[in-house]
C-alpha cells in the first residue's frame, strides 16, 4: 500500500512537471521574422499642419506565440519637409508667406499580428500601438500616442527569405491636432 502511494506521488509529480514545462515552452516564441525596408509615409492635413509626404525606413521583429499569432515590435523613421506658414501679421497683403523646414517622424509601435501561409504567400493583419515623435527643424517637436492597423503580404523566395508588401493606417496626435496617415512599406524578411 505504501509503495502504491509513493508511485502515485512520483507519477503525479512527473505529470505536473511535464505539464508545467509544456506550458512554459508554449509561451516562449520559438519562431518569427525580422523585416527591414523602404517606407513611404503620407501625413494628412490637420488644422495646424499641411499634408506632406515623407520617405524613410521601417524595421520590425516578430516572435510567434502560436503558429498563426505573433507579437510585433515595429520601428520607423521618415524624413521630409513640412511647410510652415508665418503669422498673417508678418506677411504682405495677398502674399502667402512661410517656408519648408526639414522634418522627421519616428514611431515605436507594438502589438499582435495574425498570419496564415498559403503556398508561397503569407498574408497578415496587425494592430499596433505605441508612441510617435515629430520634429520640425527651427520650429518645434511633438510626441504623441500612436496606433496603426493594416496588413500585408509576404512572398517566400527561399525557405528563410521573403519579400514583404505592407500598408497601414497610422493615427497620431501631433501639435494638438489628430492626423490620419498612410504608411506603405516594402523590403526583405528573414525568418527564423
């Protein structure tokens, strides 16, 4: 009887150990990808800024939690110029005055991504949130909460390398007004 209880305790402990170990292993990303490429960013006009287009880069790191669900860390940098209008009192009558100033927009966003492989293609959708920062040379800078949602398509070239085409809607709130922005990116994906 005593040996039977000991065997049950050992079997229960072994079962608990293997169950706990498998749960821990399920939470650690065992696969994912790294992306880096060119990015085009179109800022919408708001009450205090004109609509502008920026060129730059995007990089992301995705860790898979489950076969079709991952967590993404996404960093972007976009560069261009922003038209700044001068106060009306400093302008001649009937003349638009102001000028273009160098500007850049950086964003750090995080969130879930869902993807499903279909042959050589892997479409995905994502929702991200984080922070954005815009700086205009000789003028001002602003930092705000930012969100993005969109999706894209990876085309597998070889097992570990793919091409990515991606488009996202990005919402920011710089200089006290909200902006509805479009971001389109393309580049190389390295899978691990």
